[in-house]
C-alpha cells in the first residue's frame, strides 16, 4: 500500500513561476527538489528520494 503524500499550499512570487517556466521545470518539481536538498535527499532516476551522494547513510 502506497502512502498518500502530504499536501502543502504555498504562495510563491510571480518571478518564481516565471523562472520555472523559463527553465522548463514545474514549480512543484522545483519546490520538491529544494525541500529534498534541505533534508539531505535527492530524487533518483525512478523519482524516489535517496540520500545525497557523499552523505552518510
């Protein structure tokens, strides 16, 4: 059984949306990536969260 992800409503400035659009990254993906980095994680090729390379397990 797969757990449902937590949902968070976040207001972001229009410049953030414009930057995401100009780089071809969705705002959701950009925010997930930033949150993962803060937690010492990264997404692998299968969209799973794994420890950052070089981080102790």
